C-alpha cells in the first residue's frame, strides 16, 4: 500500500478519524455534566490481518486504543 492510498483511505477516515472527531464534540458536555458514555464498535479484525484488509484492521486497533486511554477511562470523572 502506498502513502497516497493510506493517507486518502476512506476506511481509516470512517473507522478511526470519525469516532475521534465525534468524541471531541461530545467530551466537553460530558465533562460539564460529569457523566456520559461513548460506545464504539470494533472488530476481531483489530487482532487479525487478512490480505487486502490491513487498513481496516489498523483502524479498528486504533479505535480500541483511542477508547481505552485518556480521560475517557478515569472512573472518578463519571464518563467512559
């Protein structure tokens, strides 16, 4: 896969960038309310790679990392 294909990849934008941007939109309100939930759907493909699906696997693995780190996982805040 070339850089131009990777950079312009629809699969990455849809499965990784969009959840990040949505999180950024709702996180301030969640912090203000001291409560909130963001659910995301990933796949077993985050742990496996099949020919031609490396971008999808990378996006789902990235989404798992995004949703399991940072302020979203601090129990004292009331949001996750």
